[in-house]
């Protein structure tokens, strides 16, 4: 049950309000982008506290109350937080619901199901592709390849993945929900956030628009710098803890070889861990990433002595919330990659 309300057809009532709009967001990176656009007006609420996993979370009463009072809810979407969908429908039924994952023109990649990822031939020949600017999206034609792998997986349900999805009531349509780690998506959303807020709070429309434009240009500078810093590591193999990073990889020009956990953070099977260990040994992989909100014992169990253990923080749990969290998160991620891949 997708609730898609696109900007442009959602204005109903209450155009020029005296009070600042009541805005609710799901995760800290989305909160950061919305807070940046609302800078100088007010702050949005954040539903998910730092340190919790969006893939399964139980809302507290204060968070439910914030939803009830919301005029707008900006959230990634049910692919990331299936538990939030019903709450948005029931508690925030009068609010505008903007599912960022479904914003038109955004980059949406299929989940990578296998422990070890398919290698993209053209990546090898095309080492300087990120220097070409924003043509990265061409890469995603390759992801048609992944359909083959999906079929493959279906035949191997002994891995238990399908079962797991059912248990969690996943509306598993195969999208990788970590869409905020694409700076290009974030730039698109900044515009959508400004337009949406302007519709319910036209008094501040100009400020929203100016803030969004400034944030976009700051992100452009940051992306240029990250691409430059990480260009030497375009072909350096690494393994991630849970498969949250393909949007960042696609934008910046990196390529993970595998993930211990699926994109929905389900518990890995023994077979999956074995595949990863084999890949680390065969490819001579020197860098495996842990994450702050997950126990890193499993990472240490697959990484042989001498392999570097890096840390990636896709939600910014170790950063202060607010307008600067999002650029800080990307910057910290780029630094972690550089340190581990060096
Ligand atoms: Zn995740």
C-alpha cells in the first residue's frame, strides 16, 4: 500500500499560516536535510533516535504524538521502515506524506541479494568515469544483470532469505532503501522539501528556496572533493557489514565486493559468511567495514588477521543531529573509506 503524494497536487488548505509548520522526519539524515531547508524558521521533529536501526523499531509515545500533530511527514518510505507506514496512515492521516524514495527522478537501485557482488566489466575500463561529472547514472544499466542473480536466489531459498522477509512483513519489492546515501538524491530532495514547505507556509517560501539552493551548492563542492580524494581507490576491493552503500559507491566511484548482511539487515546465514570469507581470501581484500550500531564480533570473525576493520556510519549516529549532520555524514564516510582503503 504505497501512499504517494507528489508535490504539486497536494495543496489543500491552510496556505498562509502564522505559525511555523509542524514537520516530522524519520531518520537523522532526512531530518538534517529538512532542518537545513527550514533553517531560520523552525526545527523539524525526528522520529527515530540515534542508534536505533530503521529496519525494525518501535515508536515511543512522544514520537507517535509528534506524528499526530504533523502537517508534513518527510520519510524515506516503507521499503526502509515498513513499521512506520501504518503509523503515518493512521496517526498522520491529515498530513502530507512525502516518501522520498518515490520522488520522481530519484535514483533507485535494486537490492543486491548475493553475498558476493557481481563485478561490472565496464568499471575496469572506465576508471575515470566519476571525473565526467553526473553521468554516473549510466552505470545503472548494468543492474539489469542483477535480475539474473535474483532468479538464481529464488531457486536457493535454503538460504532462508525469503522466509526472513515474510517474518518481518517486508513488502519486499527489491528496492535498496538506503537512497539518502546518494548525494544526487539528497540534492533532488532539497528542492522537493522546499517546494512542499512553501505550499503549506508560503510566508517563508523564499527562505526555503534560498536555503535549499545553498545546500545544493555545498553538496556539489563536497561531492567534487570526495570524488577527488577517493579516485585512487576506484578499483580497491572491500567488504561492508550491511549492504547500505551502493548509492554512495555509485556516486563517488567505489565498488564493494560483498556484504555480510543484506540491505534489510537480516541476519546472515552460515553459507553467506562462508562466501564472504572465501572472497576476502581469494581477492586479497584488505578492508572490511563494521558499523557503530551493530556488534562487530561478526566482522572480526570473517576478517583474517592483518585485514583492516573500518567503520561506516550510514545514519550518522555518532554525529550531532541538525542541518550539518548530512554533509558531515558523507564527509566522515569518505574519510573512513580513504583510511581503510589506503
Ligand atoms: Zn540499512
